[in-house]
């Protein structure tokens, strides 16, 4: 419940913290894909995961949709992502230095 409140406003000025991105749930299915609102595209690699897809709002909640799912739904719904989301405060991966 607490994370839902934080994530609702996690995207500010087309950027999101990496910690918040890792907590964003994945949208795999919904009742009406036409009610999904595009926020922006994401292309970010973390230590353990690779986020390639888009951030969307469905209802009041923020979700991540993988590129594969976007491609699968695209014959039925046109996606119009206008923003590229910048990831802030990334954790350093092994071998990187500040």
C-alpha cells in the first residue's frame, strides 16, 4: 500500500529513480488496453535486470510494460510514447567507479 502511493508520483520531469523503477509492477494483462495511458519509454540495465519497454498508467497506478508485450498488443492498439524516461540514482554495477 505504501509503495502504491510513492509510485503514483514516481515519474517527475521525465525521470524516475532506479529504486522506484525496480518496485514498479509489470502490467501483463488488463480489461481494456485502450484505457492504458503512455508515460514514456524505458531502456535501462541494472545489475540483475534489463528494463526495455514503457511506463504506463492504468487507472491511478503506474506499471511497466515490456517491449515484447507492447509489440504483442500493437496490432490492436497504437502506442504513442512521446517521452524517454531518464533513470536517476542508478546503483553502480561491478567494475564501475564514481
